[in-house]
């Protein structure tokens, strides 16, 4: 159902692959930033980086599913 809605919204698999790679870059940048903050804020910054790190596989798989519809 979600894939059908994305396909109707003209989202293409290539866009999801690029978004997946962009979230990897975002995760790495958040992780590097977590190392520069003080000790009290470091836990939240690291959790934020790990949370964003869960997104790339999901977006890549959505891109694979969209490729089947194309």
C-alpha cells in the first residue's frame, strides 16, 4: 500500500537510493558532532545518530520495492 502511494506520488527508486545514501552521510555527521559536544549532551547526540542510522536500510528496501513497480 505504501509503495503504491509512493509510486502514484511519482517517487522513483533512484530518489530513494539517493535518500538512503544521504541518511548515511547524515548519520556519520551526527556521530562526529556527538564527539564534539560535552559529556552531558553526548548521550542524546549519540542516540540521535544511531536512530538516523536505522533509516538507510529502510529507504534502500523501499527503493527496491519501487523498482519492481517501475
